[in-house]
């Protein structure tokens, strides 16, 4: 549990792990795999047996893979892949009649680990997450991070030199907020802004994807041109806006890394 | 609340009966995934009644995750869903939550319509990744499901799986005759039609995320004799997963 708590701080405290595994009606302790090095636990992987629906009228004996953890100082040594392969190689799943295994993961992690290690493929998924931001705090933290990156990176300082823009965002899925770029820094303001240079409306997750670099630059321009993100005021400043968003993207990438 | 688990789990299973990709609810499972979840307070569970009948519910966590919600489609779904979302958003704001999010089936237009009215936006969920460990059993179960359609096929197939780990079956033999079938992984079985392909591609075709004919056309899957492509296509239509998949947030753990 200490290892898991270190890897997932704030999320995997003892209470949560106990609920997720020990109190789970399907928990099987023989499906928890631990990697040890010099007598110390350096990695673990958990599997939960589950009755799983693969078709509207068919469910099979399956196992959900969850919370694979490798201590940071031991990563990149093949321990994660070894943990994933271990139970399958040991025939433990075969003895329990498990027909398939599955897991939830971000695509990037899947590419790096699951597909290469044990040949997982994407399942057909028709799920949508519906999201709505009720308060701007998380947005504010994002722009504080962007500002910190702008102050610390000479290349970004050069790009924002003498650049000013007052932007107001009225995006579906988030409260109204404003961002002011001036004097080589970025300020976040909750709510409306007096005399903004541009007012942007549209879909919050699309805007967020654009800023976080998950939406390509061309797609951002396309979104602006096709109206998925629309400029309600200051259409002539579109090129300046795109330039500023590009700078934010670079700052976010730096923060992420 | 205790004692309602049976009714709520039955409602969930009925509401999502046309979908796959989740754990069918039992009272024990519902109790674990919703009622006893550490970040769910009893006050965060809403049950919508029509008379004495439960027609919808939501399980809302302390940080704004709506772990599970559903409505009975035999009733006015728009009213039920609107009631659920109004209550949920008020609850989340009352407890100081900053964000509201939940999973819903992409194909459910009512969710899209109501969520749009409430100012929600869409984003993709974490992906499900899957691996089949027991091919013969997997294929047998699906053929069982479609046993009425077996009459149209009279053939012996051999599916050769390449690129798979050492413990995988390399060869799966499927014999369909007179409306019955047998599946085994014996290496010494002869068959009239062989299909050969990479394990990931074969699994993708079985999951319905890749088309078998497309894979054959682009020569990623080899069929011998080639003119039996239509038979292969018929076989895969019986063992392919067709239903949309939906993963409720409460299944993530």
C-alpha cells in the first residue's frame, strides 16, 4: 500500500485501496502480483475477477486489470511488462476460467505499455464523458502555470514581447472567464472583462484541447473558421489570437513535461 | 437506502440492456460500487420515483463525479434526466464541488439533448483495452448466442493466429455442420478453409473494430482458398460483437 500511495498520492490512500480491493465482493488475493527487489516491493499489479458483458445478452468470466504501479526509481527496467505478463504465463487465469482481460487506460499509456507488452487492442467503446466546470479555480490554476512558464522561458518571453490581448471566453461547459496578456504576463480574471479585444464562444473541451496541445494547430484554425469556436468580437484579431493560443500551447507543453 | 440495492441494480441492467462493456449489476456489486464507495455520501444518492416505482437514480461523489446514473426509458426520460441533473448540480455546488462529470452512452440522444441544455460538453473517456485469453471458449460462447443462424453455414474453418505470446492457442478450429458447431485448438485438425492473421487484428475483427473483409482485401488477413472469403465473412458475422459498449464511471473502481 505504501508503494501504491506514493504512486497515486491523494487518490490511493489506504481507505480507497481497502474499498477497491479488500471490500470488493469479487476480490481474489491470488490475483495481486508483487515484484520484489532485494527484499523490497518495487512494483505491483492488481486483477479483479468480473462478470463482464461483451454483448447485450452475453457475459463472460473476465478480469479487470487495475493500478499497476512501479516505484519511480525502478521504472524503465521492464518490471511493468513483467507484472502484466506474469499471471498469464503462470496459467492462473486459465485455472480460474478467465476468458478475457481488460483495463481502462489513457491511449498514451496503452501505446507505451499494454499493446507492446501483451498485445491489448482497443475495445469498441461508445461512451461519452459529459463535463461541466462549475467554478473557475481549475482554469485559474492552469493559467497561473502558463504565466509561470512564460516568465521562466526566454524563448516564450521573446514571443510575447510587446504582445497584448484582452480575451473574454464564454464557453459551454465552463463559467465565463477572461485572460489578459500584457506587459509580458498573463492574468486570469473570473467573469466578464471590460472592453475585451476578443470574445470567444464555443465548446470548452475543444478550447481546452487546443491549449493543451491535443488539438493540432490546423484543427484549431479550422475550429475557428467553421464556428465550433467562434469569435463574437474582434474577428480582425484572429491571427493575433491564434498566435497567443500557440504560445499558451508551448507553455502548457513545458508545464506538462 | 439499504434495501433499495436490488431495485436500483435491476433498473440499471434494464436501462442499459442493449449495451455491453460493463459489469451486470447485482445488489452486492451495486452496494460495493456505489453505496459503499469512499467518496460517496448517502446524501449524494438521488432516487427518482414515479408513484412507488423507481424510475431513475444518480450516485454523486463528493468531488463532482456522478459515478452512475440512469433513467427508465419506459417513462419520460427527459423529465427524469432533467430532475437528476438539476439535483446533482445543486448538490455538487452545495458541497463545494467545482466540476460535474459523468459517463453516458454515446448513442443515447436524450443524454446529448438534455446535457446540452444544461451546459455540459463532451469529451472522450479513457479507453478500454482488451485481450482474449481463451479463444475457443470466446468463439464458442458467441456461436452459442447465434446458434439459430448456423444453418446457413456448412464448413470447417481453421483460424491461425500469428504474433501471439507462447501460451496462446495458435490454431482454432471451428466446424459448423447441420446447425451445430464444435470449436477446439488441436493442431492436427484439417480444415477446408484457413484464415491466418496477427493476433491483434483477429481480436479487432472479433470485437468489431476492424472489418474482416477490409482486412482480407488489404491482405492483412490471408484466406485459403481465397474464394472462401464469403464463408469467412459469414463466420465472423456470427462471432463478431455488434452491440455498442458503454462503461459507467462506477466500473472504473
